[in-house]
C-alpha cells in the first residue's frame, strides 16, 4: 500500500511539473523569452507584448506580417558617472548623438535617468554593455514591427497610442484594430495560476459573454500573390494617375481572400509620418462606389434565373430611352437595332439593361440585388465596413431600378461587389468573404474559420449560362478578342461609371470610376479578381486602363499555382 501511495505522489508531482513545462515552453514560451532576452537590465513592469499576425504561403508555410522587434536604448545615471568626456570617448563609436548632447545629459547631477541614445543597433548595444562603465545601462524593449514594410498595410493597420489609450499601444486600423483584444497581451498574464487560466479560458471560449482569449492571427493572405497585386496596382497608378486604386483576389468557391490591396498605401513601421489620414482607409471595405457596368452580369443573371430572358432573347435598341422624365443612353448614344442579350453584355448597352430590368420587374429585381448581399455588410474581419447605399431599390420610380441595373444609383463596397460576382461563377452561391484563416489562442485552442457557409441565390444552371456569356465577352468583345487566352477560359466584364461631383452633387462628365472583374478557369474557378480605380487620367473606359493589369494578374496566378488548361 505504501508503495502505491508513494508511486501516486511521484506521478502527481511529475504530472504537475510536466504541465508547468508545457505552460512555460509551449503556451508562454515567447513571453518568457522576452524576459530572458532582457539581459541588459531588469524588465520594466509594463513590458510591451503583442500577438503575431501571419501570412500563409500556398504550401502552408507562415510568414510574419506583424511581429515584435527588439529596440535598444542607452540610459545614463549622471550621479554615478566620473568623467563624462572620457566616457564619451569610450562609447563614441557606438553613438549617433553629438558630443555636446551627450555631455549635457551626462552632467545633470541631480538626475538619475537620462535617455541618451534610442534605437541602438544590437551589436552596439552588446558592445556598450561589455564596457561595464558605472552609470551606463542599455535597456531592451519590444516594439511592433512589420517585416514587409507597406505590404498589406491597408488591411494590417498599425499599432499606436491615442489620447484615450494613454501610454498603451493599441491597434488603430485594419486587423490590428479589429482583433486588438486577441492580439493584446495583458500585464501579469505570465504569473497567474496556469491551471486556472487554462480552465477558466476554455469555458469563456464556449460561452457567449466571456472575455476573448489572446493569441495569434493566421490570415488567408498569400504573401507572393499580395506582393504581385500591389506591384500591379503601383504600375497602373504610374500609367493612369488615378486618385485611388484597389483590388481583391479571392477564391469564389469559399470566399477566402488571397490578396487585398490599395494604393496609395503606407509603411506601418512609420505610420506617424503619414500626413493624409485617408491613406489609412481600406477602400475595398470602407468606401462606397457606384460600380458601373460590372453590375450588368448580376442583373442579367437575375433575369436568366427568373426565366424572363435567355442569351438569344432580342429587343430593339434605340440608343436612348426616357423613364420618369430622365433620359438614359448607351455609352455612345447610338442605336443598335435588333440585338440579343449576349450583345447587351458584349457591347455593354445601358438601354439593353433597362429592357432586362423591365422584363424582370422592379420587385423581383430588388429582391435579387439584395440576395446578392447589397445593402448589408459582408462581415469580413476588418473594421469600419460600410453597408452600402441601396435606397433606390425601395423607390417608387422606375428610373431608379433601371439605372441600378447598369451600376448607377446604388453604391456598394468593392468587397460586397466581389462577393456578389462570385455567385456567377461558383454555382450560384453567396459565400462569406474571410481574411482570417484561424485564430490560435495561447491556451492551445484554435478557432478555425468556417469557409463552407453559403446561401443559394441562383440556380446552378443560371451560373453556367451567365458564365458562358461572360466567356464570350472575353473571347470576342474585350479589346475585340485580343484578351482571349487560347488554353484557358476567362469570364470577365469591365465597368465605367460617372462619379458624383462632391460640390454640385451631380454626375461629373469628366471623372469616372473604372472597374474590372473576372474569374478563371471559368467553369471551375480558382480565382476571382476585382480591380478598381477612381478618376484615372488619359482614358475614358476601363477596358483601356484595367484589361492589361487584370490579364497580368491572371497569367501570374496561372503560372504560380500551376493551373492546368481547361480548353
């Protein structure tokens, strides 16, 4: 009996030690490492710590997008310094501060703490520490660091202090703000009873009202694709000098966002040098636009789904039509005579879309538009998402529905638009866009994003039919067929929409929003790309400014992911 009791005690102690090792090395290893690294001086009571945000490569490898970096700074205690000039001579090669500034600080005899040098290099910090001079201390702390610089800045955001947060650094934009409670490491967290932490936090995960756990964020962003998207946007801006550009690449079957970018962007490592706060906005999620003719395939698909038109249905195009005293014209004002629904998309005819909307009816048209998600947030994991302006879908005026059918009169976010357009190619399902793959909590629990959620909006047969029509647009109409790829099917459409003048509140005849979307391989799509730019200079139509950027990205993705030909 005694042997059994002793054995049980030994096993219990061993279990406790093992649990403590797991707690220290696996759950909180990074933070203990922070304290261990502070070999230059004792850690301050409020050591800065924050979770990591990762990109995920196509093979599953991780790349740090937002992490921590050591910073070193030199502190003098003038009451302990004998011979400030001699000391400066000893330390001079490791300093950037001037001799005059150093001496001025080193001779403040009533002071015991003078910061002399900030942002010392690691080698200089180590060299100064080895000198062992009285009154000389090198401290190390952590700061937020973005290894990719501006890469992904529009959705990563940045960490900084506000008047409300005092000395605490908090997430102030992007994922940093949206998941601030997850990424923040609370002071004293290492020293709580780890059994209590584990079991109390597990219960909070599965309860509705518990505090959220802290952990790391693994995004859906593929860093190489992200870099390529940003490169394409930058080169496009150099050609057309748009006020703002943006783009998103997502998997239309799941809503997984593979890349998202805006231009101009910023370097979150030096966010405090940004003079225009609008640069911090993520236009893909926060800004509303009348998206123009890329809305036409959605309206056409609704009419196809309701059975009121087919690709071969014809109407007589007069070039203009008047509704509620408002004149609606084709982009060139010219009549086309008898044309099919396919030609409505090929030639992007506004009058043709009025015919389509009227065949469908205002009530059914509005129902389909709202089923695509317009007027509601997508709930993508980013702050300040706009819901959209779709009051015209509840109007009693026919003209408001007609103009909405070709992308004017209702305003949506680009992420809403991309999500709606994915319905066309994925079998008719509205998916939820996500930029977070999973959250890995420090207690060992993982919250995996559910990419299976979807709502059937169109019949699968409708998805196939509208895809056929959009492939024809690329093969025959886009730049007169010059964009066609012989071995790959691409479904795409351009959009050009007049922008509203901020002063007159009327449409500006000289300012346009250009948009372009497409998915491929068209019948089993791996990717959907949406690009947009506001007020490009030197070309009126999106086909001139965004076809090449779209095709460059398409060819890059085909090669990078080794996508086999589908024709």
